[in-house]
């Protein structure tokens, strides 16, 4: 696990709240040529293996522009419906790109291949059985961010069938 779970630049051992940081994204910029076409927090599918995948955070990002997009960063928060506890995480999505006129998926899980970024295995997303709301804010350099809220049903993270 990263020594800085929430992405605020402070080592977890010295951080008063290592699983939360406020949204650091600049909410201004040119109108985005990208969009979140799909946001999954459960019932994921592994298209490469052609089988169900363990529940994780996943976005399908489209690019309507004429040039590939890079320089993405994301802030996402998870809110526990029972306790009201909120976790907030920021990540620079190094290596993630969306081709011109195309789409790409970004995953937050334990995957180690391109497009997969490590998530906190101790997050309330995984450990709490309560229903949750996950809010995503996705930004590419020079553009205003796009956002989406997704509800996760009561129950823990489900393993693939």
C-alpha cells in the first residue's frame, strides 16, 4: 500500500486523517472534450478475460476531441450511508491516456497492468457493509473537470463469480 493513502503528500504515519483529503483539483479550464461514459462501483466485468471481475472502482472515459488526451488526475470520495464517514483520495493517473475519438477504462483495484491504479485495501469502500455514494471528479490538464456520483448497494465488495 502507498505510504500516502489519500494523495495529500503526507506520509500516513504523520497524517492526522490518512484516508481523507479535500478535493485539490482546479475546477476551472476549457470545456472538457472528454466525458465519463460509465462509472462502476460494483458488478464489474473483465473484458480481456471475458468474465466477471471483483467489485472495484472503474470509469469508462470517452474523448470527442481530435487529439489524444493525457495528463489526467482524479479525486474521488466514498461516503458511508450509515455512519456518514467520508474518505477522499487524489491520484495523478500517470500513463493513462484516451485516444482521439476513442475511449479507455481506468480501474482502481489491485491490478498492476496499464490503466490500473492501486486503491486502499482498508477503505470503507471495501470494509463497510453499508450502502455508499462514490463521487468522481476527473480532470485532464487544461480542461475543466467532469464529475459523476454513483451509488453502491449495501453489502461488501463482491468477489468475481
